[in-house]
């Protein structure tokens, strides 16, 4: 980041209502339960600490750290009372996102929101995973859209599993997308990991043949998920192992040559 523009930092007194949120940078939604609890405990302006914001060239301020305290001020009718804030000037959006990640490194930031911030910060792995998902018609988001994937922990795990990073993820996304389309059930973390497990253990299987058979399963990925949960209850194994077993058995059905070894240990 040394080649990026330098920035300045100073304490300024701003009203919380002046500060907004850029979801590409501060990717977490406000936890309304936290705000309600703090309000019930009693609002104390002196206990707010020093929120951190970025002042942009167009005159807007965005939260880097402190949006929950800003929401608390709003709920307590103190949104227009000035408080001291650490103000960064001259940041690029990448630097803003990097600061958000650093400021929230020891806090409970859900994997999806951390991932989205990493995309804004230009992290190579996050950008590559996003590109690969987009290639198969997916978005990585909590928008609720039918083609949205929220299982970023599964995507990261699959991405880093093969020697050539990303190869396994690309094959997995190809199989689930061409089998069931861009549907929420196809992007379930267990389903993704179960399919990836088989592809990892059997890298030379017939992908198109697997797609043809998986696409004909009644109930599609929801059926796989149900079978995986049943496998866990009966055997004490994992849901992913159960789904991988169904995928293997489906591929093997009616096949005389090139059958997959059902005793193979799963990689996930």
C-alpha cells in the first residue's frame, strides 16, 4: 500500500447524523439487539469512546469503526450532539476497507462481511473467489437473491484445497450450477463441501456424466442435504461425508467401468 496516497488523521467533533455507511467498506449490518440492550442499560455520552470515520473528498463521512455507537446515539435522540471522532482524510476505498478489517480484527465479524470487505480492499484470494463465482452466475452476498452465496467459509476451504488453488472450486461450482442452477440449495455449504470432497478424491471422474446424474435426483440438493443429515444421525459421521456418499453412489449407479471407490476417505 506504500504506493497509495498518504492520509492524515485528526480528532474532530462531528454529529453522528453526519456519518453514513458504505457497505463495500463497513460490511456489517447494525446489530439492533445490541443497540436495544445498550439503550436499556442507560445511554451515557461519556462512554462512547472515539469512533473512527473516513472523510471523503465529496464531503461525506463514512463509518470505519463506530457505526453501532452511531446507531445508539440515534436511538437515544443524540444523533445531532457532537462527539469526538478520529477522522481519516485522503483514504482510497481500498485503504478504508483495509482499516475496517484491522479495526475489527478482534471482534466477531461474520465471515461473509469480512470477505466482502476483503474484496473492497483488493485481497487477491477474495477477488479470485468472487470472479470464479461470477463466472457461474453467482454473487457472494446476503441479499437474499436466488443466486446469492453466503457460504464463504466453504468457498475458501474448497479454493485452498487443491495444489493449483481455485481449480477445485471451479469444478465444484460447475457441477452444482449445471446440476441444479443458481439456487440457494445448490449453494448450501454442506452441499458445496460434499461435492468438492468427491471431486478432490476423484479428480479424473467424468464431470459431465456426474452432472447428468445429479440433475436427475428427485429433490436435488435438498435431498442430498437430508440424506447427509440422516447419515450423521445413524453413523456418527459428518453431514459432508453423507452427502459425498450420495454423490459417489449416484455417479456409480449403472456404471460398469470407472466406478468410484466407496471406501475412499473424504478430504473435508
